[in-house]
């Protein structure tokens, strides 16, 4: 944001702290919630937002796969003990 100023609409919050607002935006985008209160304007910021959103989807898939894998392995261990 230092290299491309004004890349996001409403990035600076009431206290003037851009870092906190950027962390908030990153978490909301990563969790794929997207409230729309802060949004990218420049092409670089839009591409970065798409990348962060994709990482959020991969994160969700990986966590789900780990949980399901542990459940299946535990279930198969319990059946072999019977």
C-alpha cells in the first residue's frame, strides 16, 4: 500500500491506523466473508485480493481434508480392534 497509495477504498479507519484496517480486510477476505466496507480499487490490489481469497479456499479444503482423514483413520482403527 506504500508503493500503490489509494489502492483500497476506506482503508484508513477512524483512528488513522492503516495496518489494523489492512489486517481486518485480509482476514475478512481470507475467510471469504467479504463485507464490502473496504474494497480494492487498483488492479494490483484487486489481484492481491483474488489471491488472498483463493488461499482462503485452499485453507478450508486442507483443514477439511485433515479432519476427515483423521476421522477415517480413527474409525478404521476402532473397527480393527473389534
